[in-house]
C-alpha cells in the first residue's frame, strides 16, 4: 500500500503528513485536533497555540491510555468468558455421558426385572404404621438406615479430654 501525503493547516500551522491511511481519514483527524485546540484557545485568550497543542496532546494521550486499559479489561473478560464456556461445555459433555450410562443401567435393570418375573409395579407397597406422639424428655426413635447420629453418644475419657481442650474455660479469665 502506498503512503498518502496530506497537507494540513491546523490553527495556522501547515504540516505535511505521510500516512498509510486514506486522505479523508487524515483530514478528519486534523480537523478534530484543530477543533480541540480552538476550544482551548476560545475559553482562555491568553493560551498560546503551543500551549493549546500541548494540552490537546495530553488530552488525546490520556484518552488513548484509558481506551487501552478498557480494551485490556474487555480482553480479560472475554478470556474469562471463553474459559467459563469451555468448562460448561465439558460439564455438559460429562452430564450427557452420565445420562447415557444411566439409560443403559435402567435398560439392564428392566431386563433383569422382566426376567425375574413380576414387575415392581405389581408388588404391594410396604405398610405405613402410625407413629406415637413424642413426649418431651423421652428417647427419640430414629431409623437405623442412613442415620449416623446418636441421641446419647458414648464418649471415652480420651475423647472427653480432647474435646475439653477446645472448650472455653471460664475459670481462666
């Protein structure tokens, strides 16, 4: 691509710019810089063209740095979103495999059930007994299947000493 040479007049200062960008783009940038400098000199008549150029350059440099920071932030967010998406895809694939495994297991169990005779739907449901109301202070009956808690735990002396080590003692205050 050939370089375009564009002659600009910004606040009475002529300069020739050589750029790979189009002439219209370079002129629009020159017009934007001239407008920014005119705004500065219009607000304070004592500001020189050089000072207006420095202030304009500082403003555009500040905007460029903030834009670069924003772009870096967006890149970081996109990277995080892509990682999250990748993890979600992997989890979805694992879930699909688990579903397929469970479907095969269901088919196997149904085949075993049909070989064994009567289906599970024909078996009578277990009887449900009415429970007695709980009286305060009485021991609570808990089902043994799946329950691991004890109403009156048996604590050995060694365990008692270990637990008392962590308890707050009022005598030491």
